[in-house]
């Protein structure tokens, strides 16, 4: 497994190529749709491996606007929580701004809940069609800015868990610049 780590204000940014459902962190991030219906892609795998309780808790939350995030339990997964981040679909307008808001929502929610470690996928870069290079640039740069600006954040580790080989190369380029 490829692993790359960098430090920001005593906190770790890590890049791995792995299965996000297997990560040993407090919370994994799910790239969700605004209805929190987790039928396909990584969201579907998270529910299949973690259990229907994740979908049931998501149903109780209901709708989450694009650019925001919500928290559920993680069922049978190693993680304790799933943070459902609703990123933009290409073609809906202001996609960069919405993705920036989505990663900020994830980092703020994790901090509010006192979470120390999270694993984040390439939000919106799958079936939502967001360009992988821009996704990597936005997620990494906004995470760096958050960790620099929010010195009192509970987060000690922000991990980018990128399974797609092409996306991994873009994330590697961004993390290596730190």
C-alpha cells in the first residue's frame, strides 16, 4: 500500500491507496448525494459492509444540501462514524465553490464532534464527474488551510484514501507540494 505523509501545524496529512471501509480511523467520509440514499459506488459499499443501520440513520436525517455534511454511526465498520459529504455534480454550476464548502463542512463537523482522525475519498470525482485534478487541488489545499487556521481543531490526522490510480497521482502531486 502506497503511503505519503506530511505535517501541518503538528497534524498529519496522509495519502493512501486503500479500501476506505477498512481504514482504522474515527470517521470515514462518504461522498453522498443530497438525499443520503447510499445505493451505488462507495456509498453503497459503506452500507453493505457497515450495515443497514447507516442507511436508516441517513433516512432519519433526510436531505443535506450540496456543500454540507451530516454524521451517522458506522455500524460494523472499524470507524465509529461516517461523515456524509454532499459534493457537487458537474454541470450544476459553481462546482468548485460547492466542493470547497463540502470539505470545509467535513472538517468543521469532525472538529465539532471532537474527532481526531478521518479518511476522505475523492469527493465528487467519481460518478458526479468532477475533474480528478481539480478535486485533488481543492481538497488538499482547503485541508491545509483549515489545519493552519484552526489550530484548536481536534483533528490530528486527515487521510485522503484514494483508490482510483489516476486520482491518486493527482493527490500525490498536491500532497508532495506541502
